[in-house]
C-alpha cells in the first residue's frame, strides 16, 4: 500500500491558499503562524504581534481575513487541527494509560504549575496589589467564563476581611460597574489568556474614571496586562490544547489565597470583627 501523504492541517492549508490575498503586514503574521504553529497556540495576541513585528490590531485583522472571528478562535482551530481529542484533555495522557497513571500525570501537572508560578511571582507587584486593595474604597472583581469561580472566591475572601468587594461575572454588569468607579476604587480583573475583549473593555472604562487596575493573567504580555497598573501572573502551559485549564485555576486560587492571608495579617487589629464573623457563621451550622 502506498504510504499516506502527510496531512496538512486545514487552517495552515487555508493560509497557504489565501497567501497572495493578504496585505504585506497580514502576510508577516500568517508566515509566522505557518512556520511556528505549535508555538502560536501558547502565545497571547500581543506576543504574536511582537514576534511578527506588527501591531495587535494587525493580528486581529489578519485573523478576520482568514475567516475567523478573532485570535482566540484561530488558536482553538489550530489546536484542533494539530492534536488529537485525547491530547486536548491532557497532552501527556495516552489511550492505554491506567487510572493510576492518569491520576499521577494530572497531579504532577498541577504541582509543576504551582511551583513554576511560585518561582516567577513578582513579590513587588504582589505587595503593591495588597496595598491597593487595603486602601480601596471598594474592590470590583471581574471574571468571565473559566475565571468566574476565581472571581467569586476572591469576593468571598475579601468580604471575610470586611473589605467592600463585589464579583461581576456578566459582561454587561462589568461595564455598568466600571462606568461608576473612581480613583478611590480598585478593579481586580482575572483572565487566564489576558485577551478577553469584554474584560479589557471594562478595565479601560474603569481606568477612564481613575480606578486602579490589578490583573491576574498567565505569564507573558497580553492586552489586559498592558492595561493594568499592577500585573500578577500564573505560569501554566495548559492553553496549548484546551481553554478550560485546571492547573491555571489552581494557581490562580493559590495567589488569591496568598493575597487574602497577607491582608489578614495586616488587619490583625480587627480581631473583634473576626470574632463577630465567626459567631455569625457558626449560627449557620448544626
């Protein structure tokens, strides 16, 4: 039987077919994608723009010329072309893995992400974030989709400390809240990719009113981190194959818990408040 020709991923084939129709700037983006498809799945829009030597807007225009709605859809399509469905669940898991092997690989992946995040945390930025929250009149926490749970967790922890915090997990509510924030307020914006258009738009609204912005994204340049006064980062590579990233969420929760604990240490003079809280919560249990 004749050997089957190597399959060219559909998206890369489309880039090749439409190559002459792209502008010179768009061609630079597409040439980089064609030459480095595995790397592109990891990159934010800002990082791809930097490597292609074009603007962020040029990357978005190139994506739309290709027939996708934006850069995130391009990455998802590329990942679907390059890897198997099983790889999209976890890059190291194999069809014949036992339950014990899956357990080991998942936990090792989480442990790696936590260690890598710990080693790359900028302590100065962490302390600036704590100080900004401590001094804020109110804290608006923005998180959509996969970041929803992290936003709610941060709201819960800040409220336990007596800090006026509200999580907004709907894009319209984020825009409404952002429109009324002032220089006395803080936005804590959570987005693993840092490329959520709704989050970035709301952050820009908040900054226009003078609010200080803290972001929590994956490591690397992104539209959200560029719009932030204080940028915190996790370090997870899970975006290679899928968007619903377990390790990144755990790393985000670890950073949120770190911020909560440091704030609690700073607010030790509020012992009476803690006592009232524990008594109130204690009445909710049998």
